[in-house]
C-alpha cells in the first residue's frame, strides 16, 4: 500500500521556504503575519484571492474580514464550509495601506502558489478578483469571463506532465460588498459551483 504524503507537512515546508528565501522583504517588514492559507488539504475547491488585508494580517488567516464573512455566507449557500475548501491568496503578506499587489510581488509568490496547488490538487480553482485571474488566464477581463468555467493544463513544480485544472473566475467579495449589482452577479456565479464540480467529476470518469 502506497504511503500517503503528509500534505500538512508539505504546506509547512512551503511556508518555511518563503521565510528562508526572504520573499518580498519590504512587504514582510511591514506585515504582522505571513498568511499562507487554511482549509482542507484534500479540498476539491481552492479559492485564490489577491493579498491579505488588515484583519487577515492581524489574525494570520485569509478572508476573515467583511469580505470573508460574505465568502462564508456564499459557501453556506452551496452547502459548503470553510473547512471543506482551501482558501489562500497569491501574495502572502499584506501590502501597505491595502494597495494592490505589484506585478513583481505577485511574480515572486507565484512559484509558492503553484507548490500549494501541487500539494492540494483541487479539481476546481476559483479565482477571486482580477489579480488572481490574470495569472491563470492572462489578458482576460473578469467582466467578460466571470462565472464561466475554463479548463486548462498546468505543469506543477517537480512534474513534467501537464495536469488538467478547471478555473472558475469570480469577482472579489470585497469589490462586491458595497456594489449591489456586482454582489448579485457574484452570488449567482457562486451558485454555479456545485454544477461546475459535478461536471468536472463527470468529465474525469
């Protein structure tokens, strides 16, 4: 019987490597915590946002502020809990004054996000906002592709064969919080998640 890899230990190694390699030291100097992610290491669904905000930085957990509560609400709407999925961001440190992450900051953290993906191996990646979307579907506008699942091939670190992955682009919960029409659009798109998962499972069989 094959020994199952200790995914929690592998994720911890990624965290240690970020610290050891001093990724984005300017961001690290102004941050309280390195915010890696949380949830099930065997999740079928992985949510990827852009960067931690103030509450996330203080608590060391992703999506715990108002946007996180909205995300929890939408998860409950499709009979999921935070512990059923995995939630992370591309950039793992809070940018000063909650500014957008810079292109070079996103590029610096990208290899570590790929390693997280390689460990968890989700069936569906839900990108939250344009910063997350552009790494998986470069040149696509979120206003044009939101709620539309896209299948792509990706080569994980240490591998040489591409793996299939379904990307579901969604608006970022923080952007939709105080925009009534965007909020409704996001909730409608989110409600498609079970259908996307079931469709992917059918295609895999």
